[in-house]
C-alpha cells in the first residue's frame, strides 16, 4: 500500500467531520430562522391586538361619550327637547361604562403610570358621584345641572390630555414593534444569506468529494481488474501445480508399484537370511518414500479443499484387527510388545471412512514404534454409547518412548514441526503426519490430542463420534433407469486359500507400462489366475466385445493410457454392451488426485484401488469379486481401498 492509500481514510474522516460541522451549522441556522419566524409572528399578533384593542380607542371612545353627555346636558338646560332627560340618563350610563373600561381593561396598564391619567381619574370619579346623586332626584335641579356642566367644562382639557397621552403611548409601541420587526427581518436576511452561502460551499465541497470518489472508484476498479487478473494467474498457477502433483504422483507411483511389487515377489523366492534382510530393508525404504509422497499429496489436497471424507459401513473389529496385523511386524522387528484391547460393548458395524481412519491410526502407531526403543506400544479402544444410534469411539495409542516436554507438545501439531531437530536428530520424518491426522480427525467429526512426559512416553487420543449401522445387505440399488445387482459382501475366505479358490479364473489387465505388466503377471500367477494383457482401453473394448470377444471373470483397468484411457473404455463397455454390465471392473491406477476415484466410480468401475498393490490386497480383491455371480455396477464395496495410504 502507498502513503496515498494509507492517508485516504484520514482524509475521509476529516471530510466527514467537516461535513458534519456544516450540517450542524445549517441545522443551527434553520433553528434560528424558525425561532425568529415564531417571534415575528408573535410580534405581528401583538401589533394587531394593540391596534384592535388599544388604549387610544378606549380613551377616544371615553372622550366622545364625555362630549355627548355635555351636549345632552345643554339640551336639558334649554328645556326645548322632552326626550333630552332620557338621553341624559342614557349618556351618563354609557360614560360610566367607558370610565370603567379605562380602569379595568389590561391595555390601560400602559396608561396608568402617566400623569394625565393620575390627574384625571380622581377628579372624574368625584364628578361622576355628584352627577349620579343629582340625576337620582326628580325633578331635576336645573341650577345644579348648570354647575355640573361647568365642572365638565373644567374636566374637558384633562380628558383631551388623556387621549393625547394614549395616542402617544400607542405610537411609541407601534414604532417599537416596527423597529423590532425590521431588525428581525434583517436578521432573517443575514441568516438566509449565511445559509445559502453554507449550502453553496457544502455543494461545491460535495461535488469535489464526489469527483474524488469517482477517481478513487476508477482506481479501485482498475485495482480490482488487476486483482482479478492476479487471481486468474494464481488459479492457473494452482491448477498447474495440481496438474504437476497429479502427474508426479502418477509418475512416481508407477515405479513404486514396480519396486514394491517386485520386492514383495522377491521375498517369496528362496533367499539367504542376508538377502532377505537386504530385500526387506529396500522394501521398507521404498514404503517410507511412498509415505512421504502420500503426506505431500494429502497436504496439497487439504490446501485446495479437495480432500473429502467418505464414510461407509465398516466392520470395526475387523478394521482394527487389520491395523494390528499391519503394525505387528515393525513392532516385533524392534523387539517391542504390541498390545491391542477392545471393549465387549464395541459395535460391530459403524459408518466411518476406513481409509482415513486407518491412516490416522497407522500414523499414530508408526510414530509410537519409531520413537520407542524398548518397552511396549498399546492401542486401547473404548466406546461410549449415545442416544440416536451413535457413540464416541476413543482410540488411545500409548508408548514407553522418549516423550516430550510442554514446549514440544504446544508445537506438536504444527506443520513441519519435529520433536528432534538439527543435525543430531535420530528420527526422520517430514513433520506433516500429525497435522494431517488432526485435520482428518476434525473432518470426521472428532479430534486428536496428546499428552506426554519426557522419558516416560506419550499418549495420543483419537475421538470420533460415529453412527452405528447394520451390516450391508445384498439388496438391489437403483441407479438411473438401469437395474443393478447387489454389492458383493466382503470375502470371508483367508488369502492363504486364494490359489484354490481362484485357480483358473480369467483376468484381463489393461495396463500400458511394461513393468506393471510384469508385476501383475507375477502376482496373478501366484493366485492361480489366467491373465491377459491389453496396452490401452481401445484394445480392451475390442477384446471383451469385439468380433471375437473373450470371456473374463474380472478386469483390472488402468486410467491413464494412450489411444483410449481407462474411464472411456469402462463407459463404452457399460453403456454399449448391456451383457457386460455384470463384469467386475477394478480401477487400478497411480492417479490419486483430481477426484480420480469419484470420476472412476461415475464411469462404472466397481472398485477403486490406488497403486502400488501387493499380493494380499490383490487376492482379497479377487476373492471379493470373482466369486460373486451376476455383479453389476453398484459403486464401491464397503472395503474399497481409497485415498493415498498403501497398507
């Protein structure tokens, strides 16, 4: 990342803060405008009220009624109008009511502090009292009325002065209100102008920011395009790596098949003790190389997410017995006691991936034997039943080997970690087995843990939650629209009886590599079978379904071959020749990557077997298939040999 890229979040935060400040300012301006608008409305309403109910109107009406009463009093004195006395009484009552308004109306509060009001009201009250008393007498006293009129004349200037005072007060109030309204209008104008300027500045800033964002988006799109290109290149490189590993796996396993197979065959020939020791040493070395290859391939499959778990119905006691058989020889060669204990309540059949289960335990048992110089290696199995036809299987592998301290235990399951490192280490290995084993255990709904003490050995504990199942039945399985026949049950015969059971069975081996042909010929001769070879898939199709077809009891089909590969040949045999659907076809290949097993089963093979293959495995496969009549394509058997482990 460039300094420019690093500063963009800071610039963005500053702009956001500035924008928030502008928004707050605009909010304040709008609130101020709203407040001024409310105040202006109140001022206008007050102004209207003063105009509608002002003291000027009250004093003017009082002065008018005062003059009307004085005029009516003159009419009464002249005696020319008979209605004048009634009018006099009416005008007096109206004047009294107007005088009361000058005292009780809230608007008069502004007038009361004035001198004119203070001077007039006491005199007016006194005059009204006299007039009221005089008017109550009948007939009216005319001389007294004349004196009352003279008093009114003396009050006239004060009444006029009161009117002028009220007019002066109202004029001042109106002028103040107008001044306030003008000031408020000016303030509103300034606030509106400031709001417009702020909006303009904000708009310009937003435009510049949008322009900058557009540039940033364009740069981001260009970066995304570069990333997509880099991703494509990485995917192509990863695909190339996968192809390379697949090719290398195939190319390495092919000679391994010949080396291990021929060494196994060599062991069956008359050898001196020294020659037998040399042969076994060479075989163990080749097996070690194959184990390293398997670890690398498994690690690559885990990194690419292509490693899958395939649980099937497995006879658990027999699987553990097979494990014991595999490791007993290496333990005995080191003089170690191998003990295996099984509980009475151990279920017979469970759903588990047998290849990966064996891989984990073989790795643990192999490590225990490797790091133990004397003493024993123990495999303890326990079963904790749980509701719902399942339980927890616990396998403890303990030894009396070198052990580990707490620091080594903390790094034990890390990639490439080895308990002994440096030039002085006594034990080999890549440091991949335990990491792969723990990952496999977790993929199988379990876990792998360890405890240890230096000089006192180690204990590795594998825990798996497994469903309990029933033994597989020979029931037909529908696949698409084509009926199929049962999956064969595992062979019960021991391999020592294989030659008698397999004598004369016709086997076709489709294999292009001459070393593998030589090995398969030697192995099949040991079983007593009659073997025929084809160098590619096209010859195999012509051999079993050509103009002069030959009948076979079983076909071993390689996958990678010239002219026509094994999968294409298998599909042709299954789809084009219905009478060949019951013919057992076993995929025997050095390709264990790129979903080779899934593709092979989809093409119609009955079982997938990775190379290298040895005589016991070959005999077990033959016993499993050639003695079961009317077989059809039904997928892998419960004991399909898959994955990258060779036992």
